[in-house]
């Protein structure tokens, strides 16, 4: 097998494409022949040692991938060779093969495209947990999605629309705004100029002065405080991540005065704590995919060997949807 090895936490340029012995699955594991693996924002941070989860060196990055089971370890009865599956949360995706715990594997129904599957679990699982569980989103409410053209943002737009909500997509370019409207966003706003007063004014205009009931924020940084000041009474501000790089600080008098909540969302930890609830959420998402209600937005596919180009595209902040690496 071949894999991208991270041997030092010095970033993408230090990753090495290496030939390794093809592993045999241990008890409770399966070996997957990987067809596709997607990039997520944590993948940018992990190879630099800046993510909250730090795998021991050396490791193979790539936490979300899909393929077919090639071998089954002792004690695994619910999976079989040849079965199409997806895997989320385990490292090892940027490779041709990976051995993973069978409990981390999501069996795929017939007709589930493997490229879509590689771009599905993390972003849709996060957005489902955020909006419907942590945010308690109801039909008729308004959701403001920051960073709406990215992987989790595009998933959030689709899931909010399935829930019957009105969606405002906040983006950094007119092209991204048009893209989000094609995914179902009811309205868009462009915050590229960094004018926070204008941002608040636009939010007020688009919500009739009330503010959004739910804010979905994977961006953080300078946008957090002005957006929170614009939230509706009893609003829920969902903290997804900090793609802008800076972790914001909010004055605690704001949730008091607004009667609003700041709600943390960490899907990976939720999966570990409440595996049955998380599995039910993924099962619902798979059914929505089969019904055509949700579908991953794929920015581009690149050969697995072009991992550096894939990281560069994601780092450029020009991605619309997900970047996926594929093995031929």
C-alpha cells in the first residue's frame, strides 16, 4: 500500500508519499481499500499540531474516507468483504488502504456514490447535530450560516432547508453567494469588505429587524461579536469552529441582555459520548441522501498523489463545498 506519512508537525510540505506493508486487520477491525478521501478544516490544523486531537507521530492524515472492505478481522460479523463503507473520525484516509475499528464504519446502501460518501459523514453529521440537536431548529425559524460556501456550511444550508427553516448564507464573494443560492439559500450577504456595521445592517434588513433565530458559525474571529449582537431574542449561537484562525471572546453581558444562548458543537466528542444517538442521526441523513434531499457539494476531485494541491486549494479559502482525493 501507499500512504501520505506525517512524520513531523511542520505542515503539508513535510508529508511524504511512502510505500508501506499492507496491514492485516486485528480483532474487531476491517481493512478498507480506499476509493476517496475528503479534506476538512481540521486536516489543515492536524499536520501542523494545531488541532485539539493530536495523533502520535508518525501518522497518516485524513479523517474521512470511503471505499470497499477488503478484509475482516476476528469477531466482526456485521461487515463483509466487498461491502461499500464510509469511515469518519479515524486517521489514515490519505492512503490506498486503512485498517480501522469496525465500530467506526458506516455501511453504505446501494447507489451511494463513494466520492459523495467520502464528503458526507463529518460535515453532515456535524450540521445535523448542530442545527437539530444542539440548536433545536424549528420550521419557520431563520438560520444565518457563516462561511456558508464551505464543507460544513453547504451541509448546514441543506439540512436547515429540510427542517423547514429560512436560510441566510453569509459568504465572502458574489460567486459564493450564487453557489449558495443554488443549494437552496433563501438570501445571501457578502461580508468580504470587513465592515461590521454594514454586516449588522444587512442582517437586520434580511430579518426584518428581529435577527436570526439560529447562527451557525464555523468561522469565528472578528465576525462573532457583531453577529451575536444581531441575534434574535432566545437565539442560539452555534460555535462550530474557528476557520478564520482567531478564537473570539464575547462579553457575557450580551447573552444576558439578548436572552440568547452560546452553544458549543463538537460532533466527534458527541459520537464518542452518545454513539446510539449519533448513529440515528447518520441513518436519517443517509435516508435523506437516498431521497435526494441532501447531496454533498464537491468543489473538485484530485488524484491522491496531489495532496499538496488539495491542501493549497483548501487553504486559499476559495473552496465551494468539499475537496476530495481519489485513488484510481
